[in-house]
């Protein structure tokens, strides 16, 4: 589909240079494998629709163990076996998507566990605009070319003007890049941008991140652990709280947390009156000090009359992403005597998880009553409370 984005995580290599007992992508890094950290970054990103990992034929058990905590995520597709070379693995991954192709495909190395949401967003935006884009960093070091001898000496100095260090993800419109990979089968090219260049595609450069390191050598794990420790120490965690209430009016269903629940009434409001989603939106906005839902979507504005509340939640989510942060957990409590929420909780959790870009185990939806006391006890409407936890870069204003 034209608007969908699928991420392919290339994890079929053997990682010999890393000097580990097994493939480096399965090595633990502070309680989570290198691969799982990379996969989670794309699962958590709100613009990705699906994520597919390309693995070595011998690594299925390692893969299953590595991503067990992510296995219930609705975006995570079954893994696909790769080929002999990285280029073969990418092509096989693309072929696995061809029957129901995405609009944009992102190709990312599993050995880059610190990819961040802003970099992913920049690659997606540029790929949509130009057809191809890669994350990259300009070269600032002086580059020397060796003479190729056993004891190398400088052959010459390469001007660094215009030189960039390529990173991943590398994003492309799906149809041109799969055609380019098919045409380049059997050749050895250094990355997917080189495959695209060979086919005459325009590939844009967007700002990568110095933290988006690739683990290649054994000593890289030490640097990765230092970087991870710094990220954890510098992260700022905030909590926001939201509350909303809507009265009943004549109807046959209520919308709660994105799910239509059959009932003898509906909720009255300017939008679709989704009290659960409104409370969660306010909780996220509160966590980043961005006002409330009325500031961004005033009820006096007819553009929002009857609007689906996911628009409001998406706005709050995007404001967090714009600051380089992420919503990492949310908890919604619905307060009503009727309708019964229990049969619909799983669907509500899935709906919220999909919008925010979380795995369902980071989303909670509960229900309670007021023992027939007060507004909700008299069955006049529904109230909702929500709490959201947000991770932001330290010092975010």
C-alpha cells in the first residue's frame, strides 16, 4: 500500500570480526540483545506498519529467544531466511513482501542497536519525497589512502569535502528498490544505496546520528555499553495524568479507546467523544508540558466535529517524538456501570498500542465502577482517567 512503511532488519550475518561465541546480533547488551534493541526501535516508531527480520538458516532458535519479549507485537512479522551475502538477504527480504508490498521499505543493519526515532522519521520523509534516502554523517576526519603494502604507508590524502559516512536505515520506494535488487543479483555492492545508484535512482542524504554506531569489532561492545550507560543516565522520565468525562445521549454504541462498544446509548461530544483516548491524550500532553487537548483541538473549531479521537492521540505522540522522546507506557481506567468493558479490553489495548507505537504489554486498559454513586453510578455517562510515562532526552525544555 502506498502509505505503509515496512522495516527490514538484516540479521543473517555471522559476525566473525566481533569475536563473539555466536553471531554478534544475539549478544546481550544490558539485558536485551543487540538485535532486539534494533527491532524494538522500529516497532515503537508510529510510522512503521510492519517489521521483518532476515535471519540465518541456523539461527531460528537464537532469534526466537532473542525477541521473545517482542513476539506478541502486532507489527512483528515472521522472520525470513537470508542468503549467502547481505545483498542476497536483503533481496530475499524484499521478495517476501512483494505479494503485499509497502509503499516505503526501510533496510537496517541489526548491528546498529541505537537507531533513534528522529533519524527513522527523517529517512521516511525523504524517501517519500525523493524515492530514496539514507541516514549519513559528514566526514570531518582527514582521510588517508594506504599504498596496499604489507607495512602500509600513506599513498595520498583524500579531500573530505562532500564525503559522508553511510548509516542505516536506508529507505526507498518499494517497487524501484526491489527491481534494482533483482537487476543486481550476483553482483557485490556495499550497501542498498549502491544498489539503488546502479539502477539510476536518486538517493538523498539525511542527518544520521553519531550514536547510531555499527557493532563490528569485539571492542565495539565496550563502546556500546558506555554509550548505553550514558543514554540511560541522561534520559529524563516524566509522568502525565489525564481525566475526561462525557454524558450519554441516544445511540447504539460508545467509542472507547478506539473501539466501538455496543450499548443502548452513545457518548455526547464535539468529536467522537472517546473519553478513554481523550484522557490519554491529555496525559501525554501533560507529561511534556504541552497544555491540554482543548489547546490543540478547540471545541469551537468545526474541523473537529465528529472527528476520530486517534487524530488527537497521534498529535500528542508526535509532539513527544519531535522532542526526541518516546511514550513508553500508558494506563487507562474507564469508569462506568455499563457497558461491560472486559470483552473489549484486548481490542482497546491493541488499538492504543498501534497508534502510539508500543507493544501491547506496555498498554493497560482497566475498568471500574463507582458502586452506583455519582454521575457514572447513575448511568448518566462515562469517565476516564489515564497515566502516561514519557522518556525524553535529559534537559528537554
